[in-house]
C-alpha cells in the first residue's frame, strides 16, 4: 500500500499535470494568510466582533 502511494503519480490521471515552483514568500502565503505586516490592496481589513462564550456551553 505504501509503495502504491509513492507511485500514485503513475496511475492517477490528475497527478500527471506539470509541476510549478513557488518561492519562499509564495509558499508561506499558502499557510500564513497576510496579516498586519504585509499589505494586500485587494483585501479590506474588518474588525471582528468579540462576544462572551454562551452560558449553556457544556464543559
């Protein structure tokens, strides 16, 4: 089963696409959404609302 997983690109059609290379900044943005440090002109920042936890929350 592990061997089939390693060789999955040979028998599963979607894995036959060409690969592409990301630089470190592009790769980091996949896992770390832009925050206060990086500016993103296409995203508008909104403040989130803060509220207390529900009183009937089972603990």
